C-alpha cells in the first residue's frame, strides 16, 4: 500500500492481540493509526468503522482494503496510474476493480455467486460522497446502490 499511497489510515479497534503494535511497528510516517471502540453487536460495524477510516483520509483518492485483503504490486501500480489519469475528471467518482476472494488459503478462490467479482476499491474521496456498501463488498455513492 505504501508504494501507491501518500498516507495509509488504519482503523484499529481495541484488542489485546497486538494488532496496534504490529501496525505501529511498520515505522513509516505515512501510516496513521486511528483507534476506536468497535461495537461488535452491530451488524453494520465493519461498514461504520470503514467509513470512520475513510473520513480520516486527507487525500483526494482512497484505496479501500480490509485487513484480510492484499493488493498485488502490479495492481497497486495500475491503480496509481489510473487515479492519476482520471484525477482531473470530476465525473469519475471511483474505479471498478476486479478481484478474487480467497478462502482457507492462497490456493482456493471463491467462484460462487455469493463471492462478488468486482467492486469499487479505489474511490475519489474529495467530495466525501462514498461509503462502505456493507459486508466489505465495496463502495457506493450515498443514495445509490
């Protein structure tokens, strides 16, 4: 992420598993940790905490990625190039990205209908009009699906 981002905002919930220490241990000034108490009783908790991290971003574009996801170096380069290419066109509010869902390990990819094959994973946040669509499936514009 650091090769394509000016800052990386990580929303770390309270835990005793050392997650915050691991993130802080990256030791790069572009990594900014925000801490919040996640309400695990809410079914929309992940969407709310994703939104909290997005609202903390200071740039004009953001890459939406969850802790259990990875971004290949080639994909990071392409995202950076495409964001630069479309940055001046204010009609562009996000980039649709194809991706794979792996489960149980790096050799098993989900191909059933329940696995979303694409979604907005890089969005313009200059207008602050996007939010997590729920269940870590991507972003949507407020009022639209």
